[in-house]
């Protein structure tokens, strides 16, 4: 399998953390190696990163979107969160 990537942008709102988390988990499940423990670790990491981005936007009074980019490959899952 070659590497694949996808990106979503969600409003900087707490309710959108789950959308971003589910997006990354579904991307990760397209590769065979993630085990249940790895998926749970990934869920936690994405939740923390997106929550931090949402809080940063809210503190600045910004209305920008939070961008979540996910790259999956045969030996890795890479996530970037940008607020």
C-alpha cells in the first residue's frame, strides 16, 4: 500500500473534536497494522491536539477553522493539526 493523505477543516468548536477524532481513526483503520491499543492512543492524541487548537482559537476570538491532515502508510500514521 502506498501512502495516502486526506484533510478536513472543522469549526473551532468543542463539538467538532469528535468529528476530527473519528476522521483520523477511520483513516488509520485503512492500514493493517494499527492494533486496538494504538487506535486508542491515536484517539487520545487527536482529541488533545484538536482541543488545544479549539481553545487557542477561542482565546484569540478567532473564527477560523481547525485543519486536520492525516497521512497513512504501511508503517505510520501522521497527523497535523493547524489552527
